[in-house]
C-alpha cells in the first residue's frame, strides 16, 4: 500500500458505513414515488380516453337511434294514404276524409322497432308481442319521437313570398290571433325594448321583417286604400341597433328580434308551454294554409276572427271565446284526432251555423252565435284540410350501465309533391301488360351500366333531384 493512502481505522470505517446504510432505501422510496405518480397519471389518461371512447360510442348509437326514428316517421306519414284507404269505410259516416292524422300516434306505432318501453307502447295499439318477430326492436338504445303538424299553425313566413295576397292573408291571421280583449295588457305596456307596440305595429313589424320590399305594410283589413311610406328605422334606434332582415325567418327563435315580440307575447302566442312543440301556435315552416282539422282551438279562433265582421261576439267577448275553446277541446278529446271537416267550405258552413256533422250540434249546445264573414273568399283560401309539412322531434337514448347518452334531432319534412311509395304487396300479371310495358319492365330489371369507378354519375344526379316518397328535408338540426 502506498504511503499516500491514508489508513482508516476500523472505528471510522464502521462510522462511515452506518452513515451510508439508508441511501439504498431512500433511492428505492424515491423511485416508487415517481412510479406511483406516473402510474396515477397514466391511469387518469387511460380512464379519460376510455370515457371519451364510450361517450363517443354511445353518442353515435343514440344519434342513429334518433335518425331511425326520423326515417320511420317519414315512412309512416308517406303511408297515410294507404292507411286511409284501408279504414275508409269506417270513416264514411263523416262525409269523406282527406287525411288521417296518423303522425299523432308515431311514437306508439313505431314502438315495434324500439326498445322494451317502446314495445310496451305498441301493445296498447294492437294485441301483438314484438318479441316473437325477427329483426325487431333495439338493444342498449331506444328513441322517443313526436311529429308536429306545422300546417296546423299560423305561418309567420307567409309574407316572405312578396305578393300582396300573402301579406294580406297573414295580416288577417295575426289580427285575428291577437284581437281578443283579454290580450290588451300585452299591448298597453312597454315591450322588452322599452317602447309601446300596438297590435297594428306588431302585425306590420312581422310582415315587414320578411317581405322583400322596403315599403311599410299598413295591416289594414278594411279593404280601403291606405297610403304607406317606407319601412321605418325602428331597429336602428335601439341601443344595439340592427337592420330588418327583409327575408324569411330561418327559425322560430328569430322572432325575438321583431318589434313587439316580447317574452309575454312568446308565452301567449308562440309557445305557451315551454319545450312542448305541440303547444306551439306559430311556425316559420308550412305551406301557408292552416289545416282546420289539426289546428288547436286558439289557432281556429284566429282563422275565424281574421275573416269575421267587426264586432263578432266570438271575437270580442272573452266568455264566448272561453266557450269556444272548451268546446273544441272537448270535441278533439271525443274524436281522438279524427278529422272534423271534409273541406274548407264545410268548415265555413259549420262556423256559420249551416253545416251538419259532429261539431255543429255542439256549437248550438254551447250557445255560440253563428259567425258572419265579411271575407269568406279569403277564409276559404287561407284554410285546408290536409297537412304537407311536419316537424319531427326525435330523441335517441343509449344506455350502458349507469351511463345515459342522449342525442336529439329536429327535422322538418315537406311532403308537397312527394309521390306515393311503391306497394311491395302489389303483384303484376305479365299477361295484362302491353308489349311496351313489358319491355319497360324488363329493361328496368336489368342492371345499369356503371362507370369504371363503380358510380353511375348520371343516375346519381337523377336520383338526387327525383321526388322522394318520404318527403324533402328542409331543416335538420342535431343537438
């Protein structure tokens, strides 16, 4: 050993070993702490990724359940003529029926394709057990669906067509809707903008918001000429000013931007029961004519009073209106949605006290006075007995353990111009076909030539513009 190497005594070596004895333990504990942190972080990230994946999976499942409800509803509405033809003899006593409101029973009818709860709703309509069928029902998901007839409501977009007849027709409906004396407090107080808006101001504001011109609409239903000026700059005088749209409403919520449409107005004339589409009185979709067979009592009152002579008791007396509202509610409960009127002319006759049917005797029993119309021709043009535009509110629900995922779809479908769906049970006897019809049938059965990439572009464009038996979707929103 070198002279430079210090000699350590046994006592000093033992002392140094005692000082270094806990180093390994500290290193092990530090490593375990670091690994524990990493493990917790990894577990949190994995749990978050798993939860996100499960949420996405359940969300897609719920969305497609809602989509199925929308498509099944379209199928049911398209099949209404076939259903009506089958039950036609039972409805003969009503003098002819143009349309049956089958959409009001969509949730129960389509329960056979739904989950267990939907199957139970289906059993209330027919003594059948869906569990005995094949490829029926859903597992782990289900849907709730409600179909709303948009043609049973006052269409606030009617004036967007730009013609004077549509503007005048909407003015009659609006003034008939808000004309009751019980609604005067809504127009005697300041609105949400701090201004006073009369019934005429509100009527003009709704029409001027949607019509394409720049002239103010007077909302005068007397038939006399009224001079009008340019549309006022009311909206630009507000604290956060904006311009009127001069185009159709895109949604009901846009009504809040119109002069006079306060929260009280909304709760009275637009959606009396929040989040209940069936209670709505107004719409921004529809063919423009009110279906008197499906409209609620308040909408019917607006239709009648818009064309009645001034001072009609039904339009100015709150007691008369209460009788009418209760009578219509009782009739709809008794008939369970069955059509009350065979035509617009029949509706006018019943209201005038000249028609028969189920509702005429009830009007007399209620003590309601017959209505005299001053604009009966306009009334006949403003009403219908068929509906063509429908809102479908579908809610898809996916369940996984305690997890419940919901997706909602609101689709508006227009059935104007929609062809009848093909009858899958209809058989054709070849012997009854002419040579041209037989050739067409054979050619139609042959597979069409496709482009090299497997897509027939001409056929695809043709199918895109071809009328769909399931109607045309004009509004679609996923929540």
